[in-house]
């Protein structure tokens, strides 16, 4: 079987039937093509058997990949072979006996509420008085990005690709289309709406941005701000706010959004909906936050607590 053709057919299915994003499709392609190259001396990926795949996973582990990366690569293989089986291109699924590597359910570094406040305050100050080397346009845009991210908990790809209509409506909630083309409703704080309004005013003065359908337009292949650019600008902002660059990223701010909600009494199921997790088990990495809150509640209010 021609592996290259099989991979292309699989990616077409993932795009058309499951609404996989461009980034997801690129990740699948990398993992499958890497696996095919590793099996070049054997049957090739599309014709691999369970022994070939066991050898492949052992090799991936021996190369020092993290358990999370190993699990992602195995997931790509499983979906690929399930597709071949469903399409009648293979009579079996060789991943059926493959064991998933154990990966820790750990929570990424999370900013405290005080640290998040410092970051947001610094962004607000710079939007009014940009520091040397930072244009007013870039400062106002960064302030809007940070405020919206912390107010909504959006994935970075969802944030940078927001339509301009979200800001033009100036409403407390809006609908975002996330993974798997699924829609969910997310809230907007008053500060986030104010920051977006300020950005709209600056954005309207740039003729190149005026006709863009995106809230954060850019001269890029997608037409909107690359997530890597935002991540870089966010780390630079963190340093200017007195925080370690390594401790701040768009993903960390998304987790801060969820953790701070739970710390202040939000329900785990509500946070699941706001984050766009299809499975509650994904949201359960925050269970320790709930445990800490419950322990504090018992210690402070139970009549027999020491």
C-alpha cells in the first residue's frame, strides 16, 4: 500500500469529517511521516504489523521523548490505522494491542492572582504610555490580547483568529468556534471589552487593517496575528512586569483563568464548558485546586476542626 497516499486520504477525512484545525493536521502529518521514515527498512507504515509498531514505540521511548509526546504519536497511529480499517484498506488494526505510555496528569505552571494582576496592570500602563521600542499600536493590541485571554480562557489559536465582529458588538458574551468545529459561549469582562474598544480605535487608523475580517489582522498566511508573535510579545511583557519569561505563556494564562475560577468557587463542569474540553477528564487536572479549596473550607468552618 502506498503510505503517502494513505496519509493524504486520512488527513482529508480528518479535515472534512472531523473539522481538524490546520495545526492539528500538520501535527498528524509530522507524526505519521516520521513513523513512516523510521519504518523505511521494514514494511513501511501503511503495511506495518503489531510487531513493527511495538518496535517503533520502543524506539521513540529510547530516543527520550516525554510520555506525553509518546502518547500523542501513538494516538496519531491509532487514528490512522482505524481509518484504514474502516475504509477497507486493511483487514486489521495493528494498534489494538499497543499500550499507551503512562503520562502524568500534571498542571502546568500557573500564575497567582497577584502575578496575573501585575501582568495586566503593566499591559494597561504600556497601552497608555508605550515603553521605548514598542509602538502604540503594538502596546494597545497586546493589552487587548492579554485582557481577552485572561477573561475568556481561549486557546491561543482561538484568540488570535477572533473575528472583528466580537469587538464591534461590545457584548458580555460571544460564541467561539473551537476544536472539532464545536461552538461554545465565553464571557467578556468589562476590562476586556474596554481594551478591545481601545484596540478597535487604533486598528481603524490603519488602512491595511480596515477591511480585515479578523480582530487582530496581520500580514501573514492566515491573515491574522501568528500565535508565535503573541507568545513572544507576552514573554517580553512578563519581563517588563518583573516576572520570569519562562513562567508566562498564552497556555499558562489559559490555565490561570481556570484555576482562579475554581479557587473562587466555580464549578468544575462550568470550567470544562468555558475551556471547551469535550471530556471532563481533561479538566480534572484542576482537581487539586478543588481539594485545596474544600480543605480550607473544612478547616475554617467545621466545628471540630483544629
